[in-house]
């Protein structure tokens, strides 16, 4: 058999990037919204690119709870200067050594309750003191 390369690549987490050129009064002169992901991300990009005009402060925020909508809401809030990180430490669950980015990824991927976050990440499954932080992160990411 000749040398042949077989490769399978599974879809990783979605990626989103927003580049803005603003006037001194916060009016969007130009905007580039780029992303990588599945059909849901591609639909979001197509739907939201035309909305990025006028005053940045007046651009509506997505209200859905899909991963791409959560990501776009956060990135727009960061661009406005309105984003407050709900949990700033690198490790959210100290008993299980679960990093905060892992919990954030689980929530963005669909974990909408502390129980689901615990099942997917093991965070808050030992002493439970980080449960309030898991709840705060869910609330900040999924319901803004």
C-alpha cells in the first residue's frame, strides 16, 4: 500500500472576532465581524454584519442563548466598555482544579444550569463553595 494520509478533523469551538473603526463620538465608521464555526455561527455572522452601523452604544445586543449569540453579546459589550467579568480568577473550582475558561466553554456550548456545568466539567462537585461562582457565570453569559 502506498503512503496515504487520512485525516479527520472535528469542529472545534466557534471563534468570533470584531474589528471596529469608530469616530470620536462612538459612531461606527467601519466594522468587520469574522467568525469560524458551524451553521449557527455562519447564520449569526450573516445576520449581524449589516446591523453594525450607527452609534455603537445603540447597536442592539443579541438576546438568545446559543453559543454564537452569547459570544457576540459579550464581544459587543466589551467593545462598548460595558462588560464586567463575572469571575476573574484563572481557576474557578479549586477542589477539582477546573479552570474558569473550561467552565465558560461549557456554558457557551449549552450548559445552562449548575448541574449541567458540574456534569460536563466536574466543577462544584466536591465541596460546593464555587457553586455561587458557577451560577454567576451562567447568569452573566446566558441572560444579559
